[in-house]
C-alpha cells in the first residue's frame, strides 16, 4: 500500500467516525469505532488464517462456507494456539454486517443481541488458554445499550448497522504481513480523538513526535532490544514506537484506567504483536506494581504531571524497595519522582530510560531536592536533561523536559543539558516537533558537545556547585544580545524620510493650487 493509499484509509476511517457519531462527543464515540475496527481486524485475521493455513487443498476453501463441525473444531484449536482467539464462520464481521442490512424495505435488521453475543464469545473463547489475560473483558467498553448511541433500541441498532456497513466496505489489506498500515491508521484515529478530547487526552495518548523522540533516545546504538516497559502506558503508543526504532522481543506496560488499558491491548494486537509477546496489566503502578522484580532494557513513560498519590501517608512506601534507599518519598502533591524511582528500580544494568516530566522536577526543593541529589551524586544515573517547548501536550500548555537515565553511563563525570524549547512548529491549538527538530535533539544527545545557546556538558562538580539545581538556563546560556545600532545609518534613514516628506508636501501644495484652494499648511 502506497503512502497515498494509507492516508486515504486513515481519512476513510475518520470520516466514518466523524459522520456517524452524530451529537456524541468524539471521545465517547472513540470506544465504539475503535472497538468495531478491532472486531473487523480479528475477523479478517481469522478468515485469512483459516483459508491460507487450514483449508488449502480442501473441497471448500472459503472459511465462510464451512459447516462441518469437525473441521470447525480443528480450526478452533489451531486458531486458539496461533491467533489466541476463535471466530466461527457465521460470526465473522462481514456476515453480521450483511445481516444488519439484509432488509428489502431498506430498514436495518435487529443485530444488537447477536453482536453482543459475538463480542462476548471472542473473549470467552480464550478462557483457559495462554491468551486469556490479553483478551478477557476486551470489549467491555462497547455498551451497545447505551443511550448515548440513541434513545430507542431501534436508533441504537440503526447507527451500529451503519457503522458496520461502512467498515465492511473498506479493505484493511491485513494479509500483507510486512505492512503496518492498519496499525498506523488505528494510531491516527487515536490521535484524532485525542485532539478533540482536551484534557482527557493526556490520559491515553502521547503526541507522535514526542513518542518518536523518546523512542530514538532509548534505542540509540541498538538494533535489537530484549524488552521495553512503560509504567503508564496509556494506549500503548510509546511502546509501539520503540518497536519501530529497533526490534523488540517483548512489550510490557501497566495502565490504571480500565478503558485505556483495553485500548492498549487492542492497539498491540492491531500492530501484529502476538499475544505471547506483550504483557499489559491494569492497576495503579505506584500503589500496586504488577511487574515486580523484572528488569527492562528500555523504559519510556509520559506519567501524569504532578499527580497526587499517598506519599508518606502510606508508611509502607518508606519500606518499599523502589523508594526506601533515597531517604525521602515524593510529596503527596506531586508523584513525579515516585514514577522516576519506580522506573529506576526496574531499569536493567544495560538499559536506558527516558521519561517526560514537568520542569518543576529540575529545581523543586524539599523531598524532591533530596531525591534529585541522590540520583545525581549517589547513583550517578542521570545522563541528559532536555528542555522541550511549551504546549506540546493535550490538556496542558506547560513546558516540559525529558530526563534520560542509564545505570552504566559512558560519560559518568558529566550531565548533558539541551535547551530545545525554541525548536517548535507552532500550531493553532497545539505545538509540535518537526522531523528536523527531533533529528537536531538526537544528534546533540549523541555528539555530547557544547553548542552555543543549545547544549552544554556540565561536570558533576558544576552540578554540586549549583546545589543540584538542574534548571536548564543555569547551564545553557540562551541570552541573545540586542543587535547593535549604527547611528550613521539611522541618521541617513531619518534624512531620507525627511526628504520624502518635503517632496510630498510640495506635491500636495501643487495639487491644491490647481484646484484653487488653500493648502492646509500655508
């Protein structure tokens, strides 16, 4: 599929979502359209697998036409092992879409109950198998009886039939195993919904340019990574982006929001990540981490900025091995450093982590100052501080920074500071980073040299002298002197303007005399 065809697919999907949602808010309709796209993907995957792998040479080579129970049972067993789920022929997306439209009077047939059963059956087909945890309750946010879809059962049925019919007309081309087109289109839709969701968007989506930057930072010098982890994974976009920069064997993530957790699992499967290669969990990462004692080669994160947490109100936090060594826990009003401590605890000796945080972590005193000092002086894991432009993220306009950390640093006697706050593409609602901006930041990180008004390599001794304050302007001088004024040239300009005014006065006087009226300045 060409780039133009890919964009056409993205636009088709967005047009369906935008046209059919009616008066429903974009972020509310998101779960329905993305859920149905996912159902269609699973259906087509099942159809292609059954046809290509299991029915070759058989009398019936079209899975939709298979009725023999023994054949279907064989396909079921093979599908559960290889795909992780099973859909019988009669429950394929195309069949349920056609049933909804198969009315000679032009009205929709009632399919809500059938559709709900099919979605439930996909989930229950995995019970007792290795893929159970990745599929269970995956469609729980598709409430087909919600009045948001329509006040009457008929109205709800009608809009769902219309959505399924429109999607049924689109060829996802998922048979091309080397193409990640549908996954990219899915990411495109998530981003489009995020742009319309305001503050809520920050809970599930990191803007793509920022994701690309983080992914490049944690994969520098590596073509293959054993595992990648995101403790606040949202829709999984950061994890998947790392997989585009290097070969990733396994993906791990945790997400507190149930709906977003479901979205992340769908996103993984839609990008062709086999169920055995990802482990996404749902719970509060700080209060109940679910990947205990695991170490990760790459860690990326965009935690909620200055989120509240229990802090020292929970005495167990001071005994938690993630926090106990620092002498302080992050304050209740700002969990930023709690996430940093959590990530450092899970970072492998050969690993790199890059996380987005508010600028306050660079200079705030109190418990955060104590933690920051320990990270720099005792652990010596802080590799770089990168300042980003303001208004990059959904729901907040504040400038942010990226902290890059490594346990085995090649430059253990210094810390790199990059001020990329002016590297910005201005947008009407939200700013962005261009490809050139990202390239410039990554190159500065790799080169690790002083660049006038952009980057500075500060020794640990300098950091100590500044009392472990990491505020970027203390290290990168961005002051630009006012341009010098040439008095001679200014005088010439004034004389030239005076001459032009005198000449204009003469023309006005001449014009007034021709009209026989008094000039205004005589």
